[in-house]
C-alpha cells in the first residue's frame, strides 16, 4: 500500500473553486427560502449522543443552517441533522464552503458515501467513504481527512492524511469563519484541499467492487467520544454551509 503523502502549501484562497480542467455539474448556493428537496434528503438517524431531525435544517440568509440543540428526541438528549444529495456522483471534485460550530461535543463533516433515505449511515451497499473534513469541535484548529473502504457495514479498512494521529492542524480556526473543504476523486487517488490548497494525496486504485457511486453529505451529530463533553452553555449552535458543489472534468477537444 502506498504511504499517504501529507502536503501543506502556502496561501489561502477563501473563494477557491475546482482545480483547473473541471466544470460545474451540480450545486446549491442556498439562496432560497427553504431546503431544495429536489436536490437533498435529510439525515434522520439516531447515532451516538444525538437524534438527527429534518426540522433542524433550514435555509437562512444564503446559508444552509444545521441547528444543534439540547432537546429530547427518540431516546437522546441532543439533536443534530444534515442533508444528503439525492444525486449520486463518482469521479470529480466535491467542495463545500462551511463555518463550523466551535463548542465541544459535536462531530461535523463534509463527506461522501452511498446513502439510502438518510435513516442510517450503515447501508448494506456502502463501499467508498471519503471524509473531506471531519471536524470535532473541542479543538477548532484541527481536523481529519481520509477515506474508508467498506465491504458492507461489517468490514472496512481505512487510509488517513495524518498517520499516527487522528487529527492534524488546519492552519485556521474552522469555527471563526467560512472555509472551503474539497476533495478530488480520480481512478487512482483522492486529493484533499483546504481553501484551494492541496494538503494530502491518498492512493486509491479500484478493487473488490469499490469506487461505487456516492452521495454528498453535510452533517453534524453529537459525539462526545471524539469531541469531548457537550458544552450546553453554547447551545443552541449552528453549522453553516454557504455552498456545496460537484464538478466533473471537461472533455478534451
């Protein structure tokens, strides 16, 4: 297996777009009055310390808002939520511009994996999971990037951009403002970008039925094991998404 390569480059382009040679195929800038349900399903599972509710997702002021609350629902004392693209994608560039909630206790993610109706993160069909950014809110200047190769919910292997540690330095406070989280999936590898800067390349050749069609997820759940004890004094909280998009390579003429 090829050793992951971590690369930190200078410069931050806050309004980064796709790498050269890509064109927009699908996206949402959240400029309407409500979630576009022609494009999105809601995450609605019960996992870790929270229940995920469609009612916790709204569109306000040009942003998708995922509300994080202390409230009882389906046996949990907290609620989170998120959206999942109805359309499935494969090779291309995925990106979302996000401002994270910064108080401890919440696991916020920009990621992609096969999804059904949003009621589980463990569908039998799961194969490729690409974690463009997993942000655990107890340390707002660190995050995790990597991928998991599943063979259904019972077996998996993983690759990470930060071998030996779960999280690495981002170079910014993800809760202090909006940042672009992007990943480029090709037949050979996954390339991870923060604010347009290439940070990591993981080798990922296809094998064993992997490289399936996947949905784009933007989600937040309560997860104390990863993010520390929930800070009730900072609730209700919000994860904000300014835009989400998927790009494909332009055909050469």
